[in-house]
C-alpha cells in the first residue's frame, strides 16, 4: 500500500512537469532512445493523440494504488490494450518506460529530489506490476 503523502508528492511533481508543453514529447525521445526495440511500435503513430493517451495513462498509474482492489480496475482498459491480445507490449518494455519517465521528470521538475524520485517509483510500482500481470 502506498501512503497518500507519497502519492501526493508524485502527483504534484507530475503536475509541475505537465506545465511544460514538451514534457511528454521529451519522454518519448528518452524512452525510444532507452528502448530502441520499441521504435518500430511507434511507426506511423500520431504523437499528438499518443501524448494525450500517455498523459491520461500516467495519471491513472499515479492514482492506481489508492483504488479498490477489484476487477475491473481503472487500469483494466489500458492493460488490455497493451496485452498480447492487442498491442502485445512486452513486459520488458516497462522498466525502460519507468526509467525514461524518471529521467524526464528529473529534466522538467524544478523541485526534483531523490525523495520525489522515490515517490514516483513507489507510486507507479503497483500499476506497472498490474499492467505486466495482464500481459
């Protein structure tokens, strides 16, 4: 269980990052550099639409630990879309996703500290594990 203060710290950081219009584009640059195997998955992607979906998905990851532990969850649709039954996103892609996100937060959050990083990691971990479990 992630405590509310930890979740609030990660959410406040995310809100600060989202003030920059290029935060999510920078994330994709960082992610695709860190995970070149993912590059072909984004061929032909409308990144304007994709960044809107990503903004929403990160928001869901940041509130997931505070949600009821029953199916369907707030991540069920996102998990199904990323599962082998649809986009077939490899579970191995989640680690570089998280690392690229943390690196991007480090670039964009003027109040970034190791405590903020720990809050991000702790808050996102349950949602990332849920996503991987639904592959």
